[in-house]
């Protein structure tokens, strides 16, 4: 059973200077890269979607997420190595670094 976040995202044209509510990074087992998404919603929504995907039949479960641009990204739940959620306003950045 796929989990989805942000399926009802508002159009970006309504507010062209809008900033994302959170950034989500998911590490994938045996992959040097990580998935990085900007999502609307709350961290609790994302955590629930991930827990639902991990709680189902993990060999066939997919975690599906929809980013702020409307792109749908899926990863097999049993390949998730780690999840990092950064909500807007929780950290302050200085300079050009992340």
C-alpha cells in the first residue's frame, strides 16, 4: 500500500516567492546518492507515511512522496537506510553551505 505526502499541493504560480516547508533526505541502501526532496506539510505527516511503508510487506512496499513541484518519487521501503527531515526555521544557514 503506497504512502503519499503532498498530493494536494497548491500551484506554485499562486505564490512565486514561496519557500518549501521542509527538506527531506533519504539514504538508499547500497547507493552513494541520497534522495533529496522539498515537501509541503509537516514532519509528522512524512514520518507517518514512512512508518506506514515500512510497516507493510517490506519486500514489496514502496514509499511514494510528492514534492512541491508535483513530481512523484518512489523508493522501495526495504532499501531505506536513513531519513533526515529539516523543517523550515529549525536551522540557520550562513554562507553558501547547506
